[in-house]
């Protein structure tokens, strides 16, 4: 069950022109920071949607377990920058009886809510967080990346070197 999300990128011609002027290291550092900001936006939207599904009677909260993480494996294998946004602790409770009832306790039931079962309809919160906010995330990425590149170029010019 793989749902695809498609989008097109327009209006970033200035950013592309600026990228031609800077070194790979400057691109990487600024890109990682900007990509983290965009991932944080998606994370926050997913947390808002998950908070609506969380049961107030239990101590566990799906929203408290949603996080963004650097995708080091992708970077090592391909050189591409990437962040993952997802629910922590996986999908299986490992200890019998699961004594961890706190706010950040494991919430493996998030998958049942996200994808549904044969007896329960899906109540997705992760997929719509991305689908409904992809344009805003791209805008955040583009503006943050432009700011980072402008700072790096300005700093390099003051020091008399190439950015």
C-alpha cells in the first residue's frame, strides 16, 4: 500500500541561480538547515492532527512521539539530504505487559489509526499532514535555504574567499 505524493516546483529560479555560485559544502550545510525547518513544519502539522485522535484517558500520546530525524543512511548512500518524519518506538510492544504508561510511552496503535483495519476505518494523520502542507513546506525550505546561502555568501565575501 504505497500512496504517492506528487508536486511540481515553480518559482525557485533565483535559488537555482544562487546555487550555481556556491561550493558543495555551503549547499549541504544550508540545505540541511532549511530541510530541517521544512520537516519541522510537517512534524508540527502531524502532531496537531494526532492530538485530535489521542485518547485523554490514557497516558500515552501519539502526538508526543512524532519526531523528525536526519536520514544518515540516505546521505551516506546517495549524498542526498533527507529527513524522516514519523512516530517513534516502532510498531511492536516488546515487553510483556508494557509498563511504560507515560506520555512518551510506546504507541504502536498509531498504525492501526493511520492505515485502518478490516474492522475499523482509517483515520490518517501523517499522510494528510504532508499532502495538505507540501506547498508551505516547499516555501519554508526555499526561503530558509535562500537566507542560509545569502549569509554564507556574505560571510565568504567578508573573508575574501569563495562561498
